[in-house]
C-alpha cells in the first residue's frame, strides 16, 4: 500500500473498505484512488514506472480532464492517453484509462493499463519476417557458393583451405546476425520499465567495458575511462549493458589500430549521459540521421570486414527509447565520433511515504 504527503499531511486510506483495498492489491492494472482535489489516497506499487505521477501529483492533463468529467457526471469514462517514458527521448507509454466514481463527489478510482507492449509485439510480428528474409540471403547464399567451391576443389588442398576459411567467416557472420535479430526482437517484445531494477551507473559502464576488452586488446586499442559518475537508473540491467557495449565495440571496430576509445559520464539536470568517443573514420553529416535505422551500414565493406550486422545502433536506440532516454551522435569524417546515451536518473518521489 502506498501513502502520499500533501500539504505536509499524511493521507491515510482508512475510509476505503478493506475489501476494496484487497481487490485493488490483486489487480494486474495500475490503480489510483483520488479524493476531491485529486489528492491520492491509494496508489498501486508500480505506478511510478509509467510516469503518470511526479511528487505525488498527476502530471497528465488528459487524465485530469477525464477525471473532471467523471466528477461532474458521476459516470464511468474510458479513454486512451500517452505519457512520456522519461523526461527526454521519443519513448511513450500508451495507456488505456478507466475512471470510475466510487462515492458521489468524493472518491474516484482510476485504472491504468499500458498498451505499449501489445503494440511492440504487433510491430515485431509485422517487421520480423521481412527483415530476416532480406538480411539472411547474403550470408546463406555465400555459404552455398563456398560449399560448392569446396566440393569442386576437393583435389586441391590449398583451395579447400581457402574456401573453408571463408566459410568460417561467413558462418560467424550468420551467427552474429541471428543473435542480433534475437536481441532486437527481445527488446521490442518486453518493457524494461514494467518491473524495473535500480541500477548503478558505475557498475553498468564497468561491465560493458569488461565485455569489450578482448576485442579492444586484439586491435591494440586502449579503452580509457575518466571518473564515472555515481547515479542510479531504472530499467533492465542486461539491456543497458548491451547498449553501452555495442557503442564501445562500434568505436573499437571503426577505429585504426593503436588509437584510443574514451568512455565518460556526466550528470546534469537529472539526466546521466554516457559518452563513447573514438578516433575513427567518422560519419558524414548526410548519413548521421540514418545510422540508427535497422541494417543501415555507413561503410558496407568495412562492416563485412569487422563483422558488423547493421543492427548494433538500432538496438542502442531501442534500449534508450524503452528506458525513457535517447541516443545521439557527433561526428566528423577522419576525426572521430562521440555517441552519447542519455538516461533519466532515478529518485523516489518526494511526496511518497513508505
């Protein structure tokens, strides 16, 4: 059960019948019970995760308008509203709202269901087959041709070794592509803010760097870190680490050997910015708007050489959006690039009393 402070007073839900409190506690939906003045006397445990409240107050003007209609007419109202997933970025929660009068001119019940996950599942089903069939053609076709070449050169050991080596490269590329498609599908098929964890920024950055270290060492690239800021974000640990790791590995793969990649953080206005800077080939201004699209490659030849799938940055964008954040890029050709992942910091509502 959740209590809130309003004008320095603790509002106890003693007036609510025990059977109602028990029923509300069993609902899969998020629920609010409001007294006159839209003072919250009950809120379900996960209500903060959908961004409808701030400091114990309803932030959505659309929802407040629906509540006013219910108070005026004493009739149930149903509607759909959108609320931001965070203070930045394009992410949105699409909420189905049911507002029900409990006691005339007194208590109002608000039930909120997040329909965003259902929409993501529908998007996955629509796009998955088209994306996979298009992108898998190249490595599968290459493996078919190489296997035929091996059979044709069975009496030439040197040729067999050459073609077999190429088959290994294409097989790894195919494996990486399938794994990236699976990762992207999982991101679209789940909501990290439905049951989020409190995550330490330092731990996330350190783990992502550790997972990228072998690839960096193999290319003689040094990963540097400044002072990593203390802070906590809400979300899915594996997803955020995967996003940071993708940015670090991108920086490593598109940088000349012997250069440096720098990872830094900055906390400002309730936002943590994780920046990855390289000394690589850079990205032309005309292509910077497209690099977060699925399967888009700035340099297809370089992507094939480095094993790039064209999905890494798309995954980063999905992680950022799903966590109420955003990702951006600054880049100059032949100078380098800086990718910045921004996420909202987590802090408990000042009006909440445990």
